[in-house]
C-alpha cells in the first residue's frame, strides 16, 4: 500500500495497526490472569470467554493487516510481555483487581473505538462493522468486570487510573511505531 501522509488510507492503516496491537495485548492480559488464577478459579470461566472473544478480534485484525498490507506495530514483543505482566500482576493482587484491569482497559477501548467509528463514518464498511461488533463485546466485558467486583479492588481508583493511562500511551505508540 503506497500511502502519502494525510491520506485517508494512512489513518485507516493506523487504526488497523493499533487495533491489532490492542487485541493482541488483551489476549496477553487474560493469559497472565489465567496463569495466576488457574483454570479452576471461579473467575476463570468468564476470563476464558473474554479471552476467546479477544482472540477472534485479533484474528480479524491479523487478516486485515495481511490483506491490506498494513505494517504491524514494532512494539508487539513489548506488548506480549507487558500485557502478560499486567494480567499476572492484577490477578496476583486478587480476582477483583483482575476485574478492575478489565474494566479500566475496556473503558479506554470503548472511547478509542468510538473515536475510530466517528473518523471512519461510512468510508470503510468492513472495518466499521467489525469495530461496532467488537466495541459491543468490549462493553460486555466491562459490565461483567464491574458486576464481578472490579470497583471493590484494593486501591481501585489508583489502579484504574494507572491502567487507563497505560492504555492511552499504548494506543498512541502503536499508531505510530
């Protein structure tokens, strides 16, 4: 794809790049949580379900990267480790902190996806339809996390703010790098 700066295709390519990176990071967060909590923990079933949805989202963006010739983020190895570490650390604090992580991440992803939908308009129906579908599932993850005790996690306001800030940084970096 020969893209000139400011070209609509450039912004669409950045959307695909950052969304693939984000979905990959989400799969790594859930992998870290499951590694600590184990598959017999009561929260494991919900986490596994969310992880499967994130994997489906990632596979969609993997396909778009290949089909449209979009360069993936160079930060993928970092997101691999950082995502797993964030998931493992929050799960080690406790299941409520793991859910607080999900709630914080999904809060930022909802905003991010809405900004993308606003920017896309009707210019890319395939991408827009997928983002709308994935956004709805991300909101389900957030709602589940809240109902599973996210807000009762130790130092929830600080933990949530820290994770949300990290998401904003990850989004900005993955668009460009």
